[in-house]
C-alpha cells in the first residue's frame, strides 16, 4: 500500500481518503492543517489502527519520510505552491482539479515532477470511471461524428451565499474559482479525452456579483463537428450527454458518475444497452488507477493524462480571459 498525506480537510478530501483506503491500495499516514486540532479530528475519522502524523507546518508534511505521496484539495489558488513544495521533496502529488490556476503554473509543476522522477496526477475522476471508458470504447459505433452535447450543471449552495452577500472561495477571483474551472473542467476534459484538442473554443459566461463566472454555454470546435457544453453552478440541468454520428447516437446520463450508456441506431431506432453498473464509491476507480501508475512506474499512461490536463487548462484559461475573468495570481504575476 502507498502511504500518503493530505492537504485540505474538506468533504472531497474525506471522500478521497475513504475511497482510497477502501481500494486497498492506499493508507493515510499524515494530515496537514494550519490548525492541528482540525487535523487531529480529520485523522481520527480515518485511522486504520495506526498512528497518523499530524502537521501544522506544510514543510514538515512535505519532508516526512513516512509518506510517498500527497493528495492536495486546498483552495485552487494554493495548489501551485503546495504541490511544488511536495514535488521538490520527491513526493508523488495528486492534485484535485483544477490542478493549478494557470497553464504556466501547471507546466512548471510538470517540470519539477520530471526532474525529481515522481508523478504529478490531476484528479479527473470521471476519466477513470468504467462507464466513461465504455463511452470511449464505443465511439466507433456512431460512425463519422457529427456533434456532441455534454451537460454538467448543478446549482451550488455556495451561490446562495453569494446572493446573500458572501464571497465563498469557489466564487472568488482571489482563490481562482468559478464554474468553468470547478464544473466545466469535467465536460471539457471529457471532450479532450474523447476527441483530442479542440481547434477553437468559445464561452458565453454568466458573470456573478463577485466577478467570477457562474456558468454558461461552452462550444468546442473540431474538424467537422462541435461539442456543445452546458455547465453551471447557478442552475441545474438533468439533460443527458450524447455523441451524434452517421450511424447512430451514444447516450449517457452525464459526464461523471455515469450509470447508463446506450447506443441508439440511426435507422432502426434500436436501443443497445452498453453499460449500467457503476462503482458505489465514485473515487475508487481513480484511486486504483493512480496506485497502479505509481506502483508500475507507468510513465506512458501518466503522459497521456498530462496531455489531457495541459490541454484542458489551456482551454479554460483562454475562455476565462475571453470573458475578462482574471485571477488574482495572474494580476500579481503581471506586476512582477
């Protein structure tokens, strides 16, 4: 098993730790929080009859000889500095999406990872789910592709806080938030994984009170077809996701946590069920795959995931800037 530490004690971190340990491939060995009491409380919920190190200094976590890897799920704007510190200490790093605020930051981190011969992996969990792989494996059924539509739109309770006058991290320019990088990365990275890098991308963003995007339609254009994406944290949609082709349509219920995959024949209208069962713990597949990559030193697969991460952030960065959404860290970089 891979002993790992965590940075960030939010719900997603609780889920990752629970699912990682349930996979039988990982064991939590260290927890960091600026507040040692919070770290101790977190550790107590995930103890596997062993001592878990508690750190209130991130430098000590990064240097700990008790861990091989670090999972980071802190506010987006902190990812770069924290990941860099851990990579420099020759720790494998799993970065919750979005990996970094900018493409330049991500490129710098991959540079450090290569220098230290450790893995940097972005936690795009949906790309490792069985039913997403079934979509990819059955793309040939549709024949020449004419288009696709992907949906991930879910009203966030934190938007209620925005409407009430608060500035939660995920709707903050200071913390590199917004719907595009929090929600939109799912369908955008799915499109990159399935179809490659788009030739052109556009975004009609709904800008909320905090100056960040709350959602809106994204269009990714490829040679001969386009992918229409509906993504948002300020409205909800239950529309299915589809890939359309000359021979038929692949239909699935979203781009994450997919529970149904079907092919609808264009001529006969026959519906062929291609997948249904899914993993109850929705991060387990990702955890198993990351453990395999590390254990087998699978640099080829890691390189594929790196290309998806790089292409995705280049798209989201362009779309943000096209809509005048500039993170605080970008403004600081321009000054220096």
